């Protein structure tokens, strides 16, 4: 399957996605969670651990700061953040394939990780749906629709972080190789008499 973003649009798309990734991330993290983070909640894995986290948020909330509401806010904003970070990483991986064009395995890996970044985004959306269900069930009288929701969220979070991490490492390696090739003078061999 060909990559859907044409080469001439990759840099502009990357830059827009990167800026949106940073801005939305700053906005999403503007509301704190304590004593547990949203990542702790993503990896709760079971209902008792999720209950412990939500109870801690509830117990530590003040009239000025509602940590349970902040968790819901984080999940909601994350849904807008997902296509931004996934696209930024995806396009970065595709652009990094140009660093070592002569190595077919490098190019293939880059395109696999580019699609993997979007798979990470899909995994993140599934994770968020499960976490929203868990948060809703634990903060209202609503019964959970999926008994294994915390476990599904943890599995999706693991997949997401693995794919995002691999994509970022690949893109950074490509950037380093590209910068090195630009900053290193080209060696010119000349036949000079000794």
C-alpha cells in the first residue's frame, strides 16, 4: 500500500502535525493529576487498581482542583492529540527513510514504522474508550459494559508506547544520519604524486 501523503507535502504536514502535537500536549497537561498520573491509570490492568487510582484522585481533590474531572479532561483532549502525534511520527519515519536510501531494509522498516505510528493512534483511541468507560463506571452508578476494560486499556497502552517509541527512535536515527551527512565534508580522493 503506498504511503498516503505525497512527498511534496510531507515536510509541511510534518511541521503542522508537530506544532499541533506540542500545543495540544501543553494544553492537555495544563491540568494536573495526583497522586497518580493518567499513565498510571492506563496501566491499572484491573478494576481494583483502577478503583484505587480513582479513589486517590477523589480523595486528593480540592474545591479548586477536581482530579477526577482532570482525568476526564485528559482523556477527551487526548482524542484530539492522537492524530497529531501519530501523523508527526509517521511522516518523520517516512522522511527518515531518505537518510540511507541504499539500504532496502532501512526503507522498509521506515514505512512499517510509519504505518505503525497510525496503528499506535488507533490503539490509543481504543485505550481511551476503555478508560472512559472505567472512569464513568467508577464515578457514577453506571455499570461497566466491558468487564475486561482495564486490561484492554493496558494492552493498548503497551502497544501504543512500543510503536511510538520505535518510531521515535527510527526517526531520530534518520535525523542524526541526515545531519551527519550534511555536516561532514565530502571526501574527495585525488591522485597526487607523493
